[in-house]
């Protein structure tokens, strides 16, 4: 039998019926099996013991062998949800005040009245439960010489005393609701209070005044139904917490079966969120408010993400105990599974739960819905990988404004809609860039169809709120995460398991209302080159995304968008952008000076050819200058090549940029602060030294 120490460890969210029964017995209550509503004929009484004889058990707790026969490991009722208690002497003189609030105000008026007169209107601190039919039951322990009556009254106040029977949590009511203990008022949390004298007197007066019958629990209680377990669309309305609990239990135990190593919190949140979204899709709120989303209404009822995450954490704390124990047992067949008939009798034309015919499989094809024609698809997860200074943020913001305004993106048609930008790396920089971008493209920043998150948030924890806001927006088509590193919730960026979990978390954003594409700005691996632009961290991240877009600045103030490593969908031609410098009167420093910012602008194919010709000419000119002037400074090389600004100052940054590209192509090599032309470079420009 469960001892006192075990009572404090009792977990109501994941307890089996046998564990519920053991807990009640440990609390001194005479728990016995009860009929389920489905086991009696329509209109018949189910709130009664499922025993042929039970009068012999009204004097005290049954012996251990009897209890084991009912609720032991192989007990005949160990899996039965419905159970109850015999009130009176069998349970230490415990009696129950049953208030049928759902029948009218009389019961509540009687209870509130005696509390106001005798207890300053304060509810006594004792065990009380909410019945599945909408009523309340309050438990007290009477003094040994007072035997509570078992009596029903016409005012909706019933007393269950000696010889009585009361259904206990977590039994299932005919309404579809489960009996439940009020918060903080369960027998495993507090003691059943000794009934005060004024309460015993009030009960005696109630029975004397209103009389009533002494049916002993055999009358069928008429309760207001919620309208059934499900709504017209198959969403569960009643028993949602029970469904939530079972979904969590199955998910966590299956997770252990896959790998017994306890996952980190980041992975837990991702998995929990994945399962919560399944739960949310299967249930419906009993509240109605057109101004609120389903997620908000469920949260208001206490049946939303907060409760889900609390239950998830509670079970994860028992990973090495209860979860491990249950995972060792064979996985049960799904509810409702029927053995397949002989293969020869199978009707191949009828759909099976899992195995689809070729016709059924191809019928599920959904044509791609492009957000940017030929490049970004709705509902897809993309990384945008580039080195610092190669235009990640500038190009991402260019894409954002094009979609929000409904204008072509580098000549490609777009689907106009709202864009959400998660500005985690530097919100102030994004604000400045956004204002400069607006002036550069001639739109009013405040009018653009965009939403922002300023700073780093826990995406998993905030997902219900994000989802609720997305439902209100209605046309969310793109989410930009700037950057992936800023929102990474793990503690080891090179961990494949953490990166994989993170990518799956980000994919949840594609399931938001509107089915948006998700674009994650990513830093590349160390020592990234043009042919090695993969997202930093474990390879699992790349495996999870649908495409890895890349940017590479191959010329001064130019960057090219393409893809590398992975891209689901037809390949697209590279697109080049100019990374121009722009400013806005709205972006100034504390001294009133303009603060320039980088703005990405598409370069046409014709202009690109012209630019490439000029770039090659500049490169050849610089290589000749270096070959002829080995010891010249960077500034002097700029002057020799004519790389000077409007003020006449040498453009040293242009020389550095060109030299950097030429070094990568092995046309130049760097020696300290100087550059030297290589043999390959000499052949490129046809240079011959004097001694050649």
C-alpha cells in the first residue's frame, strides 16, 4: 500500500487508475470500483459501486488482499478509470456535502449563507472536488460520535454520510468531463478538515427543514451536458486535459524508446511545442470570443500552452524513473486498431491507415506556392548564409520590402503579404536600416506591411503568442530571423542534436497562419570560402532546411545571391545586388550628423556586364601597378590607378577590396603590408620583368 512518503510524490497528471486508488487508500478513504456511464443502459444509474455486494465494506478499510484483487498489478479493476469512495465509517467518518450548482442557485445560496453567518464568508480549508456534471463536493471528517446522514434535499444540497457513495477523480462523467480536485484541495495536498460544530448543526437543520430521500446514491443525477465530446468538425470539446495528458505521456515515452539519453531543455521545448500544436489542432475551446484566437481562449480556460508545458516538464523530471519503466514495456497498438484480414481478401481500392496505393499517394500532391517566383516557396524553411559584410541583412531587408509592397524582387514576381522580422542581433541597426531603406525606395516606413520583434526571445516559449498574433494579421507570408545565432537556445552551437532541434523549432514558424516562408540569416562555418558557404554549427541544421541560399561579395560593393549545398525546387540563376551607401534625414547621430547605411539594389544583366568589364579593367590596372611598383603604399597604388574620390583622397578601401579578391584567385600574394604579383598574375596580364 502507498505510504505517507509516496502520497507527496503522487503525480495526478500521469497516474494510472491503480495509482489513484492506492493514493486514496493511503489517505484513509475506502476506494472501490465504480461503473462507467457506457456500462449501463440509457437512463440507468452508473454512480454506484461495480460490486455485487458492498455493504460488508462499510465498516472500515478492506484488507490488503481484497484491495490487491481490485487494484493490484493484475487486479481486475486496475485499469478502470471510474472509482468512488464509501462515505461514513468505512472512510474514517468522512462525509461529503454535494452542491448541485448546475441545477439552480439554491445550493450555492445555502452554502454561502452558512459561511457568511458562521465563518465570515470564508471557504473552509479542506478537500473539495468539481464533479463532471458541474457541481461541487466538499469533504469533511466528522467527530466519532456524530454519524452523517445520507440524504438528498429538493434545494440541490445532498449529504453523503454513512452508507453513502461518492464518485472520485479522475472518473469520467457522462457529460464527457472528468471529476477533478480543486487546485490545492486534493487529499494528497491537504488534510480533510474536521467538521466544525456549526456545520454539523447546519446539516441537521437542513435535513429537518427540507427532508429528502435516502436513496444512498442510486438516483441518476440529471446534469447539463456540454453538447457532446466533439464539435461539428471533430474537435474535442470535453476531456481536453485528459487528452493533453495522454498525448504528452505517449510522446515522452516514445521519445525515450527512440533514445534513452535525456534531451536538453531546448530539444524538450521544441518537441513539446510540436506536440502542443497537434493537441491544439484536435481540440476546441468552450469559450466564444470572435476577438480572440483559439490559442488565447484555450489559455484563458487553463487548457493551453502553459498547462501543456507544465505537464511536459513534470513528466520529464521522471525521465529516469516512471518514463524509463513505461518505455520498457511493448508499445501498445493504437486505439481502435483491428487486425488486417487475409491478404487475399483485402480491398486494394479502400484506403489503409498507413499504406497508400500509387493513386492515393499522387493524389496528395500539392502544387508549390511561390512567395518569390522560382526562388522562395510558402511553408519552406531557408537559411541565408554569408560572411560578415557580404550583405545578409541588406538583401534580406530588400526582399522584405519587395514582398510587403508587392513589387518584383530582382525581376521575379512576388506574393504580397505581411512580413515578420525577428531583429535579435541588433534591433537599433535594423531600425536605422529600415528608415534608410524607406527613403531609398520611396515608401513610408510606418505604412509598410511589416511586423518586428525587437531583441532576442525564447521562440519556443513565445510560439503560442506568435501564433495568436499571426492569426490576427491574417496574411503573414514571410518570417525573417536575424540572425539564427542570436535566437539559438542551446549551449553548444556545434552540437548536431541541438542544431537539429533548433531547425525543427524554426520550422514550426512555417506552420503559422498564412503558411509563411521562413528565412534565417546564418553565419557560415569557419574559414568559409565561396565554395564552402554552409551554415555555422552542426550539419544537422543544413539537413533540416529546405534550401541554403548564399551571398558572396565578389566585387566592390556587389554581392551575388545563389544557393549551395541544398535547394528543394528548380535551380535559379544567380542574382547580383549593388550594396550602395544611402542615408536618411531621419537617421542622424547625437550631433545631428547623417548616419549612412547599406542598401541592396538589384543590378540588371546589362549593367552587370558593364560592371564586370570595368572590374576586370580595374583589376588588371592594379596588378600592373603592383608589378611595376613593388614597394608602393596602398594610398600610392590608389593614386597610380586613379582610384580617388570626389575630394581627391585616395580610395584605399577599393584597393584593399580588389587585392582581397585577387589573393583568393591566387593572382596576388600578401607579404606583410605589401602585395606581390604571382606568376599566375603575370601570365594573366602578360607581364614580363626586365630580367625575363
